[in-house]
C-alpha cells in the first residue's frame, strides 16, 4: 500500500515510516497540514495516518477538507487526546479510526491493515494474481505453482509493484520512485541486484519464466 504520514514530530514520523516500510509499504511524509493537503491532492494514497495537532492546519481540518473534496481515503488519527469526546470529535470530522498516544507500532500496523480491509474491494485489492503466482497483500505471502516463495521486504515490494503493473513495461525510473522512494538516479546497480534475486526465487525453480527484461526499456511481469 501507499501511505501518507502526516506528523510534525520528525522522530515520531521516522519511527512510523521505518516500521511501515519494513512491512512492505511505500510511505510519504508531510510535516504540516498545508503540505499534507497538497500531497493528498497530488497523489493517490491507500491510507492516511494523521496526527491531530499539526502546524498551519490541524489534522481534523485536513481530514474535513479532504472529505468536502470527496476524497474518501481512510484516515487513522493519532492523538494524545484520548477522552471519549476527543475520539468522537475525530470520527465526526471524517476520521475512520482513532489511536491514542502512546501506542505500540504493532497496533498501529494492525489498524492500518484493518482500514485497508474495510475499503471497497474494487478499490483496494488484497490479492494479486499473475499466471500461477498469487500474492496475498495482507498475509504478506507469495505462492507460485502451489509452492510458497519466501521474499525479503524489498523483494516483496518490488514484486508487488510488478504484479500491479502486470503486462506493462516498468521502467527503472518507475522502480526507483515507487519501490525505493528515490527521486533521483543513485547511479548504482541496486535494481539489477534485486531483479536478479527476485528471478532466482520466482523463475528459476519453475518451468516457465514470468519476469522478462525488455531491452532498453525495463521489465515486464507476464505469464
């Protein structure tokens, strides 16, 4: 999933961002309410994680503004204000869930995944299938030909992006931006190394290759 963290505390944002990325998600960060609105309007996110107290525009105002613009992206509100009235206020503002600080990251992750499951299944797919390979986005598993394939978090994100664009040519720039969150070319062979590792797991043990190189363009996942 692609998640936007809206949090002015850099340390807290970094902690959440690291945990979500290790869980295989693509994560962006906005440090204030105005920046959050700009980013939410410019890109499509699966989940918003919104701190209630923010500079410029508070978290509830951000959510209310997006709702008036018909943006229904699920929002998890984070707040030190934990009284019943505070939680009710957050939900009435358009929040979908409310988590009181301090919290355990495991609970935050569980709530994020629960919000994803609640969404319209036509909007958020929880399973991807290409040929005889199936990926379960919630269980974080991959099976091909009845055999489970064990992937590292980055390999899982790489394969997820390729499966979501099955049949299409995926360029190196697309992979750098969407899988590695780089908006520049690091001038390394990081993509080649990970593609090679991925091939060794999803192609080599099987009769038919599914991950193809398109010379001079990028890669295509196709049965």
